[in-house]
């Protein structure tokens, strides 16, 4: 290797280390780093294959993966109104997801290491997700789990488009 090229590679490596970049997420192929807008969110019951739009036909939300290994997600039901009574507040909370933490990528698996969440039972947990990246479309599928609302074993599939 030519000395100049070696020096450039060493300088680039030092810059990455100085930034504290999480190498497992930064160098992962495919790379999920970026800002993604939610297109759809569907729950599929494992026993029956029945699919349900989790938060309506046109849910709203974003997921952001930084090159430094932090992620944040906010997903809400398609229709929301300012709360007037406690039942309204309960429904606003019931039909949303919001959390943040570090993340690591292992092949086609991304693990969200949750350190703050709208649902305190997620705080301190690892949320395992499987992903497929096709151009500017990111599909994230949860590991099998019980639906928090129905109690039925399912997977959830979230489709995102990269923001430009």
C-alpha cells in the first residue's frame, strides 16, 4: 500500500474513532443510518395470518438512525385530536409508540437497546427487529410477540421511506 493511501486510511480511522461512531451500525451493509418516514404499519397474527393496520391505513411517524449508533422512533395513529377528557389521553398513549436508545446491526437484524420509552416496560430492554433495505424503502419486522392491545401472538411490519 502506498504511504499516502495508508496515511489517509489511518486518518479516516482516527476520525471515526474520535467521533465515537458505533462501528457495527456505521459500517453495516446495508446501512440503515438516516431519517425514515412511516408508510405503513401492519400486524399479522401468527396463528391465522390475519393482517390488521395497527394505527389506521395512514399512520404517521418517523424513525431516525444516526451514524453514531443512536435511534429514535415515534409512531402514531392516523387520526389524533387534542385530548379533552382522560379517556382521550389514554387513547393517545394507547395508539402510539415512542422510544430511543442505542442500536446495533448484525446482518439483517437491528437491535434497539431502549433507554427511554413511552411504555416504561420497554425501558432497559432490547427490542429485536429484522430489516430489509431496498433502495429508499426500509421494511422492519418485529420478532414474534404478544400484541399489547389484543394479547394475540403476532409480528408487526413497518414500512418506511428514506427522507431526502
